[in-house]
C-alpha cells in the first residue's frame, strides 16, 4: 500500500505548504489560482481561511515531479555497487 508523503495534519495552511515546498506563500497562492493545487476556502469572506488537504498536496507533488521529469538519480552509487561485484 502506498504511503502518503506527508502525514502530520489533515489540512495545511498556505504558509505550511510553502514551508514544505520551500517556496513563498505567493507561489502557493499562484498554484491554487492556476488550478494546479486544490485548496478549500472555509467561508465566503475574502478573508476566509484557505486550507490544502494532504491528499491534494501529495497529488500536486506527484504531478509536478512527473511533468518536470526532474527525478534525482545518484549515478555515483551505481559505480560503488559495480565495484563491489
């Protein structure tokens, strides 16, 4: 069974998501506005709190990695393993 990437809380604030992704709060807001990251607004006021569900964040992270193709592979480990054989 696949484990979620983040398990701390069910809903995260924009600030918490920004800290996890190491981006600014505004970048997270841009992801939400663009529709890349799903968020929930609790209330109808323009000042109502916005929260991101863990599942939505995990989906966003997985989608971003797949689209970018930026998966880190440490080739130096291949050389070390090859030398042991």
